[in-house]
């Protein structure tokens, strides 16, 4: 079940996606990690810290490994976390599962552009992570990637 707080934080993730240095070969994505008490724990966006960064990875990397707050947090991402990637050994779905984050809220399902049939949601769900989608923000999340898909 999603709430107006979810809409607010996912809106923030979409805002962050507009900060990404543009790339012809990767999506522009923003991510916000919010703790159970509603406090922002971390934020990130694609290519923020290095040219291969994914948004969820950038946000997770700013927190200490094993931060106990992650076990009750929600990750808001403007795009479904990747389940397959060429640039790094671990996908965002794996990083989220390893961090113990129980809930992910996304705006947009990955279109078949760089990988066919993104498995991110399926991987998360099969590991027991709740994945919810707020389609009201899909168009805004997509708009940050208009240079790739239009
Ligand atoms: Zn990723």
C-alpha cells in the first residue's frame, strides 16, 4: 500500500534524476532512502560519484555497510532497480537485498532498451522485498530520459 508520503519521496527521487550527467548508454535515475521514522538517510543519482554509478548504488554507498536503519527503510527509485548490468559485478537488486532493505517504491518499469525484460523487480520480490509502483510519476521519470527513448 502506498501513501502520500510515498508520493512525496518518489517525487524527490524523480527530481534527483534530473541532476544526472546525461549518458547515451544508461538511464538517468534518482534514488532516496527513507528510514522508518520518515527521515532521509541518503540520496543518490546515476553517475553521481563515478561514471558507472547507478542511483540506488550511489545512495547505498553513502551509508555504512550494515547500517541497521536500512532494515526498516524504503528505497524510492525513479526507475525499477536493475537486475542485470554490464558495468559492475553486483546489480542494484542484489545491493538492495544484501543491505536488507525491505521495501522499494518505483515510478517506472525499465523499458527494453539496454536489457530485454528487466528482472530487477522479480529478483527483489523473490528475495522477499516488497516492490510497489506509483504509475502517477512514471511520465516524469521517463521525461528525464527523453534523450534516450524519444
Ligand atoms: Zn542499477
